[in-house]
């Protein structure tokens, strides 16, 4: 399978714990995006990378959230001191980065904070 | 703030009916994508439109990009239960220089057999 891969697919954690999600983009894609989606809503932009550089971050990405893409390939999204409001699906997507390009999504990582 | 507004938000129709979903903005987009999403899964790309006035067809689905590249529509002919899902439009602002994709709030379609 050469699509965008995310893991874990599901994570249940206690409030206050840290969680980390991993995304492996499509291999030749240089842009990688993280989105958050809650039930009944469209995906909300969190951040994106071009290669290893983090080019833009949403105000939604509080100081408890950090994303990295150290070698310009896979990326991690870490949430520290989780809160119940962090419960959502975290979506990763990647693209080639050319004009008119399309982003392709992974299957998402569901986070439930109890 | 860029916004993509989708209408209607919810749609429940009988199998065989036609429907149109709209995606509107005050911003100009360099490209616009339509996705369908099943519960618990990531969005799956249906189409990308790039040129103002462009029309693309995917079997019973017809996508149109507005002449001014500010709006788009998705028309489904003879809807089937398998078309049920959340339809999302997404676009990249053509002027800001960012490559941040903005998503609409979605249209939840239910096709009844």
C-alpha cells in the first residue's frame, strides 16, 4: 500500500497523559499536513510542512501540541497533558507540492481522552 | 479569514433522485477538491478542479468550478444508497501564497433505498 499511513488508528488515554501520532506520507510527496476533525465538522487545519520545514501553524495548535518532520519523510504529532477537548480524529495528508496539486489523506487517528 | 460554506448541511433523499451540493466562498481558489468521507475514515478524493468554468464528470457525479474560481458545485444524478456519506470541498487560497487547504463544513448525504 503506497497511500498515507497513520498510526495508531485509535488511542484512548487518560486526561493529563501525553500521546503521539505518527504519519508516513506518500513517498515522493514533499508537503505534509495535519488536520483535526470533530464529529459533524469538516477538517480544521493544524499545520503543514514542506520537506522538514514547518511553514504554517494554526492558532488551534496550542503550546501543548507539537509536530515534527525531522528528515522530511514521516511526521509526528504530540499532544502533551491531554484534555477532554482534544478528543477528535487527527488526520494527516500529503501532496506533491505542485500547482493545482491535490492532498491525499490517511485514514486518521482517533483520540479519546477520558 | 477564508471560509468555504457548503449547502445544504444535511440532505436525505430517496434512491433515484438527483441532488446538488454547493461550495461557496468570497475568496479565489487556485484549485478546489471534493472529497467523500465515511464514518471513522479519512476523506477520499473524488476530483480536483483547477480552471474557472471547468466541468468534470465521474460516472453519475458532475463537478463544476465557477468561472471566477470562488465556488463549485457537485451534482449527483440518480443517487444510490452507496452515495451516502459526508461530502467535503476544500481549496487553496490563490492570493495568499499559502498552501494551506481550507475545508468546508461538509454536506451529510443520506440516500434511502
